[in-house]
């Protein structure tokens, strides 16, 4: 990224606040915006950047804008404002997880104002966001990918160009199907181990370093055993992703039964008021002797 580039960041949540902090440390960030303005102001005070009072203000002052907001409607709303406020030639990098069709639609809307777009969903959790070690899957034209890489390099260790606009989101959908199955497998295995009366902290250490090891058991296994589900990644957000995966699978005539099961369980958790908990709260439904209306 050239020295004159002025980057903005929209969406300072569990992921975005860490990602934006890396851009601030690199001297690339000039302005932030968040729906709850106090969050943007607190970030701005900590990092010495401007807190914009609207997306329009941010858009007018930045030539590259990174988004990490919640869902499709948020990306659409923010991009509508950016289309009206950014100068032609600007670049929008969307790191939120949304439908492939949403990426294509906002790219077209921005293009009508002369603004470039890449979808760049991320994987690696809040830990990866904090460390700047995310895996990032990018959809867009090659030249836009090259330009976005100068920013994304600060946020991740593996930045992959997957194809045209939407290809990043499609790859992320595959990742989310995988995460749905892994969450199920880990909760089932932990409940099984507990039922056997094993020393489960040691079990997590042992199996986490063997062929069954994975990010989820290594980062969430021990807190699940303590009936704690610190964020992380909200159940409601993964449920949103699995709804996207379900629609994509239907359209492609592909079967994703494990994912559908996890999705139904997330619906149950959300109905019981646990939608804002980390997805490891799936353990509420399977841990030995526990009812979902937990006491923690
Ligand atoms: P989060 O903690 O809920 O944060 C979302 C942030 O975006 C909040 O600060 C929210 O503002 C802000 N926001 C939402 N809509 C907005 C809008 N229209 N305009 C401006 N700001 C808006 O979510 P997260 O966990 O950071 O996830 C963000 C995105 O990354 C989601 O698409 C998620 O699926 C994806 N993702 C998450 C993880 C993870 O492990 N958490 C991993 C990979 C990808 P408020 O402060 O007002 O709520």
C-alpha cells in the first residue's frame, strides 16, 4: 500500500477490534466506524485515529475501507453508504461472512460508483485476529487482490486468491460446514470421555496432539469441560453462516446432514437465549446430565 493510502475500518466487534488494531499499528488506519459509536470512540482514543460519526464521513476520508460487520444486511447497508461517499478508484475489502450472492451484488453496486471490491472472509477465530495470523480467502479481480494484499498481510498469515468476487465467500462456506461438523464431533467426544470418568483435561491434551487434534478442541475443549463458553464466535453468527451453507447446498444438490443437525441445535440454543454465547455452548446440549437451561 502506498504511503498516501488512507484506510478505514467498519465493525469493531470480537474480530474487527483486533484486526483494526493491526492496521493502526502499521500506520495504515485513519478512521473507524461502528454501529455503537462509543465502541469506535474508545478504539479511536486507544489507537490515535479518528472515530467517524457515520459511514459517509469515513468513506469520504478513506480510499481503502475494510468491513467486518455481522451479516448480509449490514454489508449491504454499509456498502450503499460507501458507494455514495468514497471517491472513484477506492477499494472495499469485506471480511464479514455473508452469502456469495451478497458479495456479487455489493460489488456491482460499488462498481457503478467506480469503486473496487473484494470479498475476504477470514478464519482463525478471535485468537487469530488478535495475533494477526488469520487465514483469508479472497474473491475478486487479480489487480484488486494484489492491492488488498497490502492491507490483508497485516491481518493474516495465509492470504489466498480463490477466484472472482464471491469465491472467497464460497470457500468460507466450506470452512463453516467443516466447523459445524468439528463442533459436533468435539462435543460428542468430550461428553463420551466424561461419561467414562476419564481425567478430561489430560484427555484434551493427549487427543489434541494426535490425529483427532483440531483448533476447536485445543482452544475450546477445556473451557467446555468447565461449563464456560467465552467468546469467540457467537452461536447466532455461526447459525447465520449455516443458513447460507444450507441454501447453497440445496442449490448445488449437495447433502450436508451434519451441518443441518448442528444448525437445528443452534436454533435450540438461540430459542433458549444462548445465541450470544460462543459456539462451544453446543456442549450445553450434550454434556452428561446437563439441561440446556444452564446455571452458568
Ligand atoms: P461481533 O462481535 O458481533 O461484531 C460485529 C461488529 O460489527 C459489532 O461491533 C457491530 O456493532 C458492528 N456492526 C454490525 N452491523 C453494523 C453496521 N450495519 N454498521 C456498522 N457496524 C456494524 O461479530 P464478530 O464475531 O466480530 O464477527 C464479525 C464477522 O466476522 C461476522 O460476519 C462473522 O460471521 C465473521 N467471523 C467471525 C469469527 C469469530 O470467531 N468471531 C471468525 C471468522 C469470521 P455493535 O457494537 O453495535 O454491535
